């Protein structure tokens, strides 16, 4: 549990970067670069076709199980995963949400 004395407010002023040595403005993201490269492979705009073809080839011609799982997950959706959140303690558990409330909230705290 975090110590409330160590929790600081927002340290950065509006417009001030938290990572001044980070990526420069105008630099393309990896996602953008990949989309541009894929679009160049298929000028018709269907850039997902080469990916789908390769995925099918790997799954059925090469027997790649991961590719097959990816195809099924894309078509049927990921299987739901159940998470057991049962807590077994000899005493009742008390959760204090006041540590997570916003201090600048005027009307009511938001969690």
C-alpha cells in the first residue's frame, strides 16, 4: 500500500513534458511507418490482405499453431478468462479509497 506522505500532486506544469528527451514532434510512430509500408505493398488500400494471406499460409501450409490461434481469435474473439478474486482472511478486509481520490475535485471525489 502506498504511503500517503510519499504521494505527490502533479509535478509538471501544463505544457511541460515529462520526458523532454523523448520523441521529437513530427516523428512517425512505428504504427504509422508499418501502415505506410503495408500500403506501398498494396496500392489499392487493402493493406491487411498481405498479412492475412501470410497468416493463412503459415497456419495451413507450414502448420504454425500460433498463426492458427491468431486466426481463430480474430474470427471468434479471444476466449474469456475467469479470475478468482476470493480473499480468505481471518479478519474482514477494509479498503481505504481516500488515497485514490482527486484532491482538486470540487463537487465530489472521483476514483
